[in-house]
């Protein structure tokens, strides 16, 4: 599938921005490991295989050995992440992986997500 080829292009050191559909940008990070099938992924934080960790949703066992149908994972060192309610609402391309050519957009997302807005005591910060 096309999305597997796209995620496989990411290499350690690449910078990424996570976009959550219908919400906006929710994270900025750096790739720390190449894409592998879910069954082979080792968490860079825990140092354990993903399938050995407590997961909220069990993987589809019938797909674990099928590279075209299983989930693929990539290690990310998250520099900043926000909940969906605080997502930075900007337009994004609907692709698994794409190169952003708008330097102002990239810089704006990085600044907004890594430098949270000022908070007045007793209030919740709101993003545009």
C-alpha cells in the first residue's frame, strides 16, 4: 500500500508534525527509528517490544504477519504535543506523509506547539 511506502521514507533525524483530522496539528517531533511492522517495533522509551506493553486496544492478530495489512510503527521523540482540544487549526494535506514546502507554516506550527500561550490564573489557554 501507498501509505507504507510513505512512512518508510521517514528516517532518523527527520522532523515531523502530527496532524489529527478535523482537529489540527497536535505534535512536533523527531524520528528516532525507521518504520517497522508492529510485531517488530521496540519502544525507544520502554526498551520493550510494543506487543509486550499494556495497550489500550489489542492488535489484530490475523494481520501481524502480513506486511500489507498490519500496522507499521515508527519511533518519534515528541518535542511538543497537545490534546486534540488544543490542536492548532490550520489547513493540511491529507496524506500519511508529505513534505511541507511552506516554511512559514512549518515555523508557525513549531513555535505555537513548543511555546504554549500565556495562561491567566484560573483560565484555560485557547488556540486559534
